[in-house]
């Protein structure tokens, strides 16, 4: 049974739905060990006091807010909870909006909401109401030490909670050199737009998440296996020298019509993704030395760990 990140309740109107919050994201990054190149010994990390230069164990680490240079207010998890008990325990729905009104750049982190036993019926009611109305619920939630704006939206039998970025966290694109919004001023002809739409139609299909995978990860694991087979596990590729005297290629004039026609005719198709050389788990197990158990990862700060 997976562990809940947060427990509280969804609140809107007079309705209160006891729920638990679960992460919906899974990171599948390759696990590299940082090594000392002189003897290939694993490099660890330590939490070092900037005053004494000595290591500090986790039991002696506390959160502190620096209100003046070198002066701190200490805060425990209980202090943070007491700052606003209701805010830390409630997903407070403030309004309902059409899903199409939220730009995709605002979406940040996905989570799953699951009801506690006493909230099952009310949970189902909210889920079905969101589904039939085509709207998402905008709410506020405090996760750890930060308040988030979040969108609640149904997906199959689950209610997703997706945290949203605040407007101040997004940079305005005003200074980016993009083509004019007017197609004619951007140099596009009606025929080019029509052919591009035909290409989109010819490539359209149903959403199939099972067909998506990280092919670059597969390529790296295949390279690992190749190095193992050729007994070149300690060989490191050096960057190729750049020829400064070689002239850089100038911008080419692109014949969009010709490229669109080739694409529609099937002459411009890219090669299919290569299948993985071996199952990721088996490859990783074979490539990892038995002694390299002391993984080196970036040390989280005291604040981040909270």
C-alpha cells in the first residue's frame, strides 16, 4: 500500500470530503554513481556546518527563517501547522472554471486524490459533477511549507489534483523573437496552411500513452551493454575538437510547400524508434558493480528536506 503524502479534506460549500493525497509522478532517470576518476571509488556527500567545517547529522538539523543577517527564527513542523491549521488540512475549492481556460504552461505537478471511507459518496459526487460539467475546480492546498493553487479534474475513477504555477512564476514572452500572429505578416500563404492542416489530419490518431517511452534512455543502456561486452567499462569518450576555421552553415531558405508535399506523400517520414536492446532492469543490474552501493546524490538543503 503506497503512503499518503497528505491527509485532510476537500471543502466546497457545506460539503466536506475526507481524502488522502498521493503522488502521481514517477521518475525513471538512470542512476549514475559519482566516482573519483583516480581510483573509481564512489563519492558520497555530507552535510557540513559552515561554521565548524564538521558534518551535521540529520537529528541536529532544524528549520530556520533568516529575518536578519545571521539571525534566525526556528520553526518546527508543528509550528508550521499551527500557523494556519485549517489551511494545512483542507483543499479549499474557491471556484469552478472551464478546463480550456487554463493555459497549459500553468500546470505543474500531478497528484491523485483518494477518499477515506467516510467520504466515498461525496467523492463520487464531486467526481461525476466535474465530469458532467466539463469544469475543473480551482482550490488552495498547503503541501509541506508552501501554499499552492490547484486544479481538481476527473480522470477515469480518480480525481486528479494538479498544482498550478502562480502568474509571477512565469516569464512574460514579450521579448521573444517570434513571427507575427497574423499569418500573412508571418509570410505564410493560405496554401501552406491548408497543406499543413492536411498533414496534421494524416498523422492524427487516438491518444495512446503505452506507445510512448524514453528511447534516449534505451540508447544509453545499449551503450552501457556495448561497453561491457567490449570490456571498455573504464573508457571515457572525450569531446571532439571543434574546427574554429570551418565556416558555419548559413541559414537556408526552406521550401515549405515541397517539404509539406513530401511529408503528405510519405516520403519524409522519420525512421521508427529503435527497440530497447535489453530490458531496462536486467541491463541496469548487469551494468552496476556490486560494490557501488553508496550512491551519490545531490544533498537536499535543510529547508528542501522539510
